[in-house]
C-alpha cells in the first residue's frame, strides 16, 4: 500500500527537520570543542628546555676589593718667609778719569791742548810721578801776571807736574770759587795722587785770559822733556 501524498510530504518535512537539527547540533558541538581548545591554549605553560652543557657560557665577574678610605690631611700653612742672608756690599772701585772726564781737543796759537770737563766734586789726580809746582795768576789791566796779589781780583792756579821725561800743566778755574787745591807747591806726587778738586761750575782760567768761548773746567797740555816738544794731550789723557 503506497503512502499517500500527504504522508510523504509530512515525512519529508520531518526528515528535513531532523537533518537541520543534526547539522545544528554538529555546528554547536564543533564550536564548543574549538572554544575549549582555545581556552586550554591560553592556560598552557610552555616549559623552556634546559640548556645543554655545550651551550652553557660561564661568565665570571670579579668583585673589587673594598676600597681603603684615604685619610684626609688638613692643609698646613706655609712656613713664614725668612730673610735672605746678608751679603757684604762690595766696595766700589775708583772710576778711571777717562770714564768720568770728558776730553776734547783744543787748539790755540798753533799749539794743542786738551779741554777737560768733569762734574762738580771731581778730583783730578797726578797722571805721572813727579814734583808738583803751583803758581797763581791774575788778570790785571788786561795783562796776565804771575805772583801778584790783588785781593779784589780772582786768582787762577796753574798746577805743573814734572817727571824725568814729561811735563803736564793743568789750568783750572778760579781758586776757591771753582778750584780747591789738594797739594802744595814743591810736593812730590805719585800716579793717582790728588792734585785739585772742582768745586764750582766756572771755566778754566783760559776763558778769562784768552778765549771767552772756553767752557771746559780745565785746559791741559803735555810736553816731552827735556826737549819741550808737545805731546798729543788728548791721547795722553785718554790712555790714563
């Protein structure tokens, strides 16, 4: 007996429904399994494999020894300065006349002289050994006189020193005003013996007697003896 059309239609509907239910259950089951698996993966702890002996690297560190504290040193003040040992003051040696006296050539009447200039206080000394002769001159009525004595007029000394082979004559300024005698007539002098001292700014007697343009303190001449021939006075005094 064949089922009716209505019955077949009802069975087909029921079968389709059963298939749909089965598919839905399958999908739900698969979803459950997947969700459980995902949850399990999140809680799984992966174990790290222990390194093998061949892969171990030994790292050694050196612990520095404890540092020893450096004791602090309090700054000390420097010792007070001490005075240097006293040194003896050297005694100044006498200055050679050529270094303190200005020497210039001077010519008058065809004869050669040395014009000497030195500061006030300079002492002229004997350049040679010999006997000293001191003479004084005055200008009286335009005439040069030796041995006169007029107190109102200035006296001008001539200091001559003679050795065996030389005669040296010094003609300084006015006596007492510009020149102080340090030796007497007829006395013996040795090289370096003080003869006279310049005490004023006045010029040689040559200015009063012969040449108003003379400004040097002393006019000197040198002659050879016994001939009396003049010797270059500039070279003579420069070498002393």
